[in-house]
């Protein structure tokens, strides 16, 4: 398997971590908006 120079285990790990943070942030925002709309 041929790998590109800019792609290695470190960049893959950083992309995975950032994707997890973005998903968590979006999930929290959805729940906050739902709770605000319920209480409004």
C-alpha cells in the first residue's frame, strides 16, 4: 500500500480526534436547541 507524504498515522489520528470533537459539538448543540425550544 502506497502512502502519500502528507498522510501518516499522526495526521490520521488528528483528523479522527477533530472529527470526534465536531460530532460531539454538533450533538450538544442539537440537544441544547431542543431543550431551549421545549422550555420556550
